[in-house]
């Protein structure tokens, strides 16, 4: 998706810095959000974060 020009929001836990750098090297914007996908409020917060970012 990044190679096609899409900006990305990554979700998950752990170290994502290397992945973010690889994506940004393609020339798009990449950010990370740690929403717990079992918690609807956190999913909503991630979606709002994606829209705002």
C-alpha cells in the first residue's frame, strides 16, 4: 500500500520503529497507534487518530 502512495496507520504492540522507517522510506507518511482491538473505545480512538493525522 505504501508503494502505491498510501499513508498508513499501523496498529499493534511492540517495537514498530524499524517498520515505520521502512514505510516512510517509500515517501509516504506512517504513524502508529496501540489500540487494543478487543476494546471498542480504543478502536474508535484509533480511527479518530487516523482521520486527524
